[in-house]
């Protein structure tokens, strides 16, 4: 008698934005060419910011998953490689 077992892997959870950006910080930026460990820019409140190009490089290097990249990009209305992502929660109106 044969038994067919189907296993489904539980979907991997997406890390919080602060953890994703900490991983992204380990890659250099393909837009402004900032070195690893240095943010691309700072927001008016001093928050570190990272270009979408850097997130893409981090994904290609295995620092963040594709699912995490998609989660960050879905929060943006429009974006290009020059769009900056800041480590702040979106404002609730």
C-alpha cells in the first residue's frame, strides 16, 4: 500500500522593515554608490534612507528575500531605482 504525503512548507515570514533595512545596509548602493554600512541619505528627522536600487542589490546578494523586497515595494505608490525608503512606519490618516 502506498501513501501519498504532500508536504507544504509554511510561508516564510517577512521581517520588520527595520530588520530588512539593517540587512540592506550590508550592500553597496547601485544608485548613489554609498559603501556598505553607510545609509544613502538621511530624512528631515534624521532617519536613515536607502535607495530602491540598494534593496534590489541586497536581494540579489541573498541579504533579503524576494518576498521581503516585494513587501517593501508594495508599500510605495510609485517608485524607481532612485526612490528612497526610510525606516519609519507609514502615517495613518
